[in-house]
C-alpha cells in the first residue's frame, strides 16, 4: 500500500517509526497485515494540492480538512470501514472539534490524527499578553513577528474576527489590528509560514508571535491565543486527518482498517507520537496542555469546493494590502467581493 503524509518530522517521524518496527518484526504497537510505504509532500502542497488528484496514486492520505469538499467522490467514508459504535468511541477520544472538521454531508471522511490550532508563542520567560489590545501595546517595546506567509494572512484575519468577516465591524477591527502590528513587527520574518517563523524565533530572532500554528517540539513557550476582552481565544483549527482513497479499497480494506486503528490507539497517540515530535489528536494527550482552551474554541474553516484557492487569493490580498498600507475599509470590501464572486 502507498500512503502520503507531509514533509515535516511531525508529519512523518511517527509513521516512519511504525514502518521500521514492522520491518524488524517488533509488534509493540500491534501488527498489521501489510505495510504502508509513506511518501511525503511539502507543507505548501499539503495545504493546497487537490485531495482527489492524490487519491489516484495513494491508498491512505494525511489530509487537511478544508480540501474535503472537492474530494468526497474520491474518498471512502469511515462508515464503510467501521461500525457506528467503534466510530463513536474514536470520536469520544479526540480533542476539540477535530472530529467534526472531517464530518461533511452526514458522513465522516477522515479520522483525526494530528491536532493543531493557532496560539501565541514567546521565548521562555517572556509573559505573553492575553488580549489583542495588550498585544498592540506589548509589540511597541518587544521584537515581534506575525505569520502571514502562504494562507496564513487570511487565517490570522479569520481568527481575529472569529471567522465572521461578513460582520463589517469585526472585519475592520481585524484588519486594523493586523496593520498596526505589522508596522511594529519584523517584516521579513512576518512573511514566512509557521515553520519559518518558529525557526527564526528559536534561532534568536523575534521574541513573540501572537498567532501561529503550534509545533510543540520547538524550545519556545506556547500559550493560549490572545482574545478580545470578554471573549474566548480566537483561532482557526489546523491539524490533519487520515483519509482512505477509493482507488482500490476493496483489495486493501482489512489492512487499511488495521493501520487506522493502530494510528488512533492510545499507545500510539499518547506515547509514540509525542515521543517522536508528533502532535496527537487524542484528548488524553492535551489534558494538561497550556493551549487547550484555544484548541477547544477553534473555528473550523469552510470546506466547499474551491475554498482552498479562495483562501490563497484572500491571503495574498490581505498580505499585499497590509504591506501597501491600504485602507482597512477598502481592503475589506475587496475581500468581500472576492468571496461573493466565488
């Protein structure tokens, strides 16, 4: 069987270790009928490559939920692989809304494997501000970065307005804060993706980023995302799920089930994954996490066909508008027109 994951240790290290153990005859985490040969794609491809096209090559795929809407015909719903009772037990063991993010049109299209959302990050010993007004004040005296590369300018905007930028007041406030913070931030670092931002911070660059997807292996202090006063932390759900291609499922059904059960098992999720830099979707692994409140409140992105391309265009519009110091009201109108046309 062939599988596809993403090219970061968080995405491939636990899978590679299970493959190694299988080859060595080590059944510490259970046995599977046949192995999966895992390929990797870059983070940019993982965020934008159409899932349906990948299903022509792969049996099992590690996917992101926003691409689901255009891929349903190419995927096997989990109800065709597992009984309802087993799916209910799996769901009960997942954190936040990770399970819900892969549920569409009444069916479950993937099983949560990895959990992540945007949170605040700072150097150890730095006390991160808790609200957006405090972030703006904090940034005036601290070397700060945003995370605006790829789709992340739009995702920061969505987090700031809780996904509801049709609310003109929320959208304007979000763009005003982003413009104010970018003017104070390290611009070069701010135009990177999450891995680039965290690499720069860990190497002695900016001290603080108010909103970036969590990668817990970095020697940095992650905390709940900033909130508007009186509100829950605003964030956009990330993470990954395990999806199954229709391409030859009748030939590999039993093996696929065995792999999915093992990857969602407690020993793998709570033991192997954290030990190898993974970020499990199991609720038990998040019980004492300092970012649990943000994870529980995170917003699920739209999953309609065409959303991924729209996310990329919207992010470019925001990033270019912020860099050009466009008026927030004009920028918001441009964004809303883009969405209306789509």
